[in-house]
C-alpha cells in the first residue's frame, strides 16, 4: 500500500508573483507529488503551501524547493507581520496514509540533513522530530526572529541540529519536524458576550482542565454579532471533533447559550470526519476502510 | 481534473479460483485502473468485482475482462442460486468524480458496442443508459435467465441493443448501464418484533409513501434477537443518509422502539458521509472540497 505524507512549508514571500510561481513550479508535474493548496498573505509577506505525495518523491521536491527559496529570497530585506526566521520558515511533515509518526520523523530528519548538506541552510528539528523539550515548540526556536538568530546560535543550547553556529547569510535558518495533522475547528454561539465564549474556551481546552488535545480561545464575530469558540484539535484521533463540539454545547448550557453552527478551516482529513459521523449515526464496525475514496488512494 | 468512474461487474463464477484469478488479473497492474474489492459467493456461484479508474482505461480493461469471461465460463453447465443470464451478468458504471451521469451513459454505450463487436456477446442497456422503461430495471431484462434467453430474444421488444436476436451460445447476454452509486444502509432496532421493523420500512420507503430515493424492508437479526430496517439509498445526494436514519428513529417512537445502531454495507462514497456529518455537526459552508483526501484524488 502506498505511503502518503503531507508537508505544509511556509515560505517568506507573499507578494512577488514571479518568485511565488518559481517556488510552486517545483511541486507541479512531478510524479508522486501533488500541490493541493496555496495560502498567501501580503501583510504577512508569507505563503503556506500544502503538498502531498509519496515520501521519497516529496522529500526530493521539498529539498529542491528550499534550494529555490534560498536562492531568490533575501531575508536581509524581508519585512512582514508574521514572525519568521528564514527564507523557508518551517517545514512540518504530517503522516496521512499508511505511515507511522516514526516514519515521518525519519523522513523529516533525512530531509533536514540533505537541506543542510545541499543548501548550507542550518536546520532545527522540532515537534516529534526532536527529543529536546525546549525545541518541540516552534515559537521557542523562532523567538528572536531572523534578525536575532546570528546571536542566538552562538549559545550552545541553540546550536542547530544540522549545520554550524552561523546562519545562512541571506536565508537564515529553518525548522523541520513531524507532527500530527491538526484540525482548526470553530463552534459558533448565539451570544455576543465574549466573556461567555472565553469561559467556554477555558472549560474545553487542555491547558485549563479540558480535553487533552484541544487548544481554544473565545473570539468575537463582530459582523455577525455572535461569538465563537475557536479551537485547534491537535490530535483528532484522540480528541475527536464530536467530543469537542458536544462539550462546548454542554458548557454553553450553563449560560443559556446555544451552538448555532460550526466550521472547519482549511482541509480536514477524512478520518477526523469518520469518527464523528460514526458517533452521530451509531455506525457499527465503521472505519476509514469503508470509505470508497480511502480505498482509491491506498 | 481527472475523471474517475467505478464499475462493479458481476461474473458467473464464484468457486473456481483459477478462473477467478484469470479474470481479476486483467484489472491488476494496469495504468489508470484499480481493483478495489472482490466479493464472491460459492452458493451464488458468482463474484462481484469493484474497480475504479479513468474512463478510457477502465473501458479497455472491462472489455478485456469480458473477453476472458466469455472464453472460460460456460453457462450451459453453470449452476448457482442467484439469478443470472450470462457469463458476465451485469456491468454497472457509476460516476465517482468529475464525471456527469451523461458521460457515464456515453461510456457505457461505447463499452457495450465494443463488447458486441469484439466478443459477439449481445448487450442490453439498462438503468440510465436506456430510454426504454421496460429495460431500466435489471430484473425485467434478466427474467427467464440464461436458460430462457434464447426464446426471449425472438420477441421484437427483447431484441438486444447491440447484437442480433441470438444469445452467445456459451456466454448468454449481458446488461450494461450507468447508474448512481447506491448505499446499502441498515438501521438496527431494539425489538425482536419483525412486524414493527416491517411497518417502519413501509413508512420510510418511497414505494409506500416515504423518501424518494429509499427502498426498505424489515428483517430479523435472529442471532442478536433484534430487527433491522434494511435500506438501499439509491440517490444519497437527494435522500441523504441522516434523513433516512432520523425518519426511522421518528417512526420507531410510535412503538416505543429505539434505534440501537446502524451500518453501511460495502464501500460508501465520502460524499454520502459529508452530508450527514455536516448535518449533525451544523458545519457551515462545508462540502467534499474541504476534505483532504477528496483533493488528493482530484
């Protein structure tokens, strides 16, 4: 059965269409690699590319794309609102089908090594790909951003996993790691009281006593005059979407507030839906293997 | 975007492993064609093969497989419990992705023509592929079975769509047509009273006043001491699964009976689940295009 992995590299270029196209073109028309989505933001001056493919093909494509980015993006003149530390800021690898997290970790480490050896871009491993707890969280690695990275690398605890203690002069550094796919899942409430949405967010999220793989904040949807519990489900195999939704509903009852809708942001893996449809419909012996399209991409 | 079509040919061989393998091998290792499932039954002496692929590749593969079946299956000595009229009994074509029903009809008619011309097997068009109402239902065409087919073809109204008024001497005739995918969907009830299950089936099915694209019967699950409403949803885009389930639940209330589970039989298209998950979770602006795997097979 074919292994499928996803990568969502973030490049520090969000406005120059010729440069964007030059990077994207690496992923186009390659056997075993498929460009699924591009999200770019001019204020952030950044683009997020979603690519899937077979592990070896995807690894070669991403190495090639990093080479293009290193060549055409100069961080010394880069301005943008989103924090960033390199021409390629971060490359997460996400196992999608017939792949274990361990295999994704191995692939990420092979890719990291090749990127250093080929393009002389220093690499930090993050998330599942590093055993160092201070490096698991990308925000820790990126703190100081491109401008502060030269100084930061001189500290022994911030020596990159691949590369020496100097940044690439124009491309900075990059973080590479394997992680679970996360689902951005928002639940809308029929109240305009942001404090209620924030209370519910605190009740359902892991950090303050809620569900293990749930991050949540309360936000206002000003135009619609309602509020929202905005969640990241960081492991939907262990904290399925229906559980988060039903817990929000239960907490909302305290305030006489109702759930009036929900949404997923971006692409959602089918497995994240299968658990929930099986729950609501009471499906017996149901799994992703019963879905036609899942068999099609095996 | 790549077009994907499914075919589920039924071959009149369910026991001879060498013959089964000879037919299956046609679908293996062909570019653009994928063998998804085999269901064979010794009592029926019949096998049902699920194959998907790109239209032209699938057409060539099925023509080749019919040739193998015509060569190795002799209906003059065939015995089996399931009604059948030929070495290949029926070849449905089901549009799966980026294909209209009209395109599936055209493909089925091209395939039918080629099968007659290449293998001299007479073909009846059925379901969406024929305008003749008496031929839309496969059971009408098949009535009389292989043994009665020679006589039947002499009636002008039973002249095949492709071929003359004589059957293939050893392979009989075949029905080919395009149809919507159907979902076999069963809902279990906490009663052992078959009359209640039958009453609910009558309430939800189209023929007796229920949902437009729902066929249903009540059956006993003797081992579990419960009953079941066993449904075929013949167009899940118009009669979604959740609607059938919730209507069964509502009707069951009359008898103080509860729904205790449900199941889908075989492979279910993702779209059939997406409608239901969106209903139960109140997902806004949700469609199959938000599902990662659906993007993967575009």
